C-alpha cells in the first residue's frame, strides 16, 4: 500500500504531465491545421502567380532626376513565354524560353544593321515582383533586377514615322577646316554637368588651347531631361539653364555643342529627338547652340540602316531652318558607307568607326584603318575617326603624339577628350602643337594616305597647300625601329625645306640620313616645303 502522502504526490505529477501533453497536442493541432491551410493558400496563389504573363517594368532612378526603364511584356502559355523586352533604347522579341526549377530563361533578339543583338534573363516570381538576373556582357557578374507590374501598353515603341523622301541638304558653309574643340564623353561620360562645362571653358580660354584654334565645347549624352507638355525638350538636374551656359561659353569667345539621337532614346537611354526634330533644332538655336552631334542609337529599333540617309537629312534640314549656323556631326559608327552620303544629309562630319578607347590598340586600329576613306574628306565635310584620348592616362606620351599626328594626317576633327583643368604640361604641349595643328587645319582639306608600309612601320603623306607636304613615319611596334626612307620616292630632294614638327626644328638636307629612328609606338612627323 502506498502511503497517503505518496499517493497525492503521484496524482499531482500525473495531472501535471497530462496537462503538458494536452497543451502540446493543442498547439500541434492548431499549427498543423493552420499550416495545412496556409500551405493550401500558398499552393493556389503559387499557381496563379506562377503565371508571368503581363507587363512588367524595372525602374532605375538617376541622381539627375531621370529614370531608366526596362519593360518585360510577357505572355505565358504553359511552359512557354513569348513577348518583348524593351531595355530603354533596345527592343527585343523573345525568341526562346525554357522552364527550369528556378524559373524561366528568356532569350530576346533584335536585328541591328547587319548584326543580331541578344539578351538573356533568368526570370522568376517572388511575391508580387518579377525577379530578373542578367549579365551585361558574357564575362560580367550577374545584375539582379526587380520588376513590378505596369499598365498594359506602357513602354511600347512609338509608332514608326516613315522616312521622308531623299532630298539633298544644301551645304551650310561651316567647318571649312576640321572642327576643333573638346567633348565631354571620353573623360566624363554621364558625370558631365554645368559646373564642369564652365570650368572646362575657363581652362580652354586661358591655357593656350583657344589661341591654338580649339573652339567648340561639346556636351555629349546625359544632359537631357523630360519633354514639357508642348513637347519641348528640357534639361535634367545637371544642367539647370542651357541658355545661361551658352552665354557663359560664348562670353569666353568659345562655342557650345550638344548631343541627341534620331531615336526615341539616346545611347545612354536619355530622351532622343524622334518625332521632335524641328522642335529640338529650334530649341537648340534658342539656347545658342553651335554644334550638334546626332547619334543613331535608339533609331535602330525603328529604322533599317538603309533608311539612315533619309532620317539624318531630317535633322540636316531642321538645323538649317533655324537660321543659326550649327555644325552637324553624324554619329552612326561608319555604317552604310556614310562617307558616300554624309555630306548630302547635311553632315559636316561623320563618324567612321565604333567608339574609341584610351588604349593603343583601339586608337591605332581606328587611325591606321582610315586609308581607304581619304577621297571623301573635303572642306565642309570630314571623316571623323572619333574624339581624342590624348591625356586620359592609359597611353604613353609617344602614343599620344602618334594619336595627334595621325589625326592631323587624316584631317580629322580635333576634339580633345581629357580633363583640360588638370592636364600636365607635356599633354598640353601635345594638344597645342601649332605646327601639327597646321597640318590638320590645312585649308586644302586633303586627307593623308599611307605611302609605304613594311611590317610595323608605315609612312603616310598628306598634300598641303602651297605645294607643301606632311610626312609621318610611324612605328607601330613596341621597340624603337630604324626606318630606311627613300626620300626621293617621297619627292624630297636637296631643294626641300624639311622641318621636324615635334622637335620644332629645321633639318639640314645634307644631314638627312636614309634611316630614321622612330620610338616604339612613336612617330617622326615632318613638314616638307
Ligand atoms: C555612342 C557614341 C559615343 C557617345 C555615346 C553617348 O556610343 O558613339 O561617342 O556619344 O554614344 O551615349
């Protein structure tokens, strides 16, 4: 028999344990059922939401007050997705989609001139957002984006405006010699703003560049804001008053240039002039703009390359209709042999290649690749192998001298692309070498050609006014080279007056050797009278 006290203790412990067990059972049951219910809700919402169909937008706000947008207009049928992807200035049709455990892989493609552009996104739903991951370049790290639902129809391309019939734009009489100045893109890209432009103008007006012939201060892409209700283009937060800026630049005895695109968007995704050509030309004129660089960019979504001449002409006429002298610079990377029709479209200059980089390979490939185009350059109409990289830091002084000499042989526009406020004296000296600039600015406007080549060494000649000639002996190898020159073949004999344009000294004919030593990636640049 248990004693009375122990019985009571036993009873209490039993009650205690039963209570605990009951509580556990209650909690378990409650959460088990709730869990089941929630899982059910989750399952049904997953089925509904796992349909990616709809219009989605990714918005990227910029500090200048503008927003870059990408739209994903998707239609899902089972495991397949069709539709379009508009990444501001590019418009892709979805040509492939695959469904994996993590979501969908979408591949979009578009025709761009002779080539095909492709994008690839991994897409999956997370809550009520569409999460996307892509690589900007195959070797780049993943960029992750979140899209939210957008109203149907938002982000569709504007309707195509048929190109006007071809009509030759009369010569505007400008740019009798290749334009000289500065452009913001190579150094500042999207960081250019009003204060930078003013201080660059200050520098150019006082450091000897203005006296050497540099005139235009050109603002490249990223100044654009939204259009107002009347469709007038406005500046973004970086440029509060373009007219005041133009007045400032003009006050320094310099001129102001600007940039736009034929398409709805520029290359950097800002507002382009599409459908507003005359209006924009009038706005530029009212601000006091003297130069327009007009970039193909967003136009590729609406026009074929073959339509370029007609759509470029539109702005050519629009600029002339303003009555203000505005240099017209075509930028379409040399497609469709622009040198053959650029002048008829009203162009004073036309880019002949893709974008230059501050690198020997890029600069030399572009510069030495211009030989075939010589016949198309003439006063008022120039081949443009892109802006200068002199002083941007990734080439040696010898390489920058080659860059400057080659561009002068090519009668190329001389648009400095470095920070003029902080360059060292050696760089300034390269940019303001007046004897070299005189070759570039020669009034006959004949572009130089390759006269001789052996391995990595090339001699280029350029006829100059007054029966003079420029001779550039280039060494494209990294080591110094002795180049045997047959002066007679170049028409140079005892009667000639020969001057070294980098050493700034005359060379006595008797002392002229048959071989000239040229530094690696360097040049010996002569003027022969
Ligand atoms: C293109 C042009 C460049 C520059 C950028 C701006 O790439 O070729 O020179 O104007 O656009 O976005």
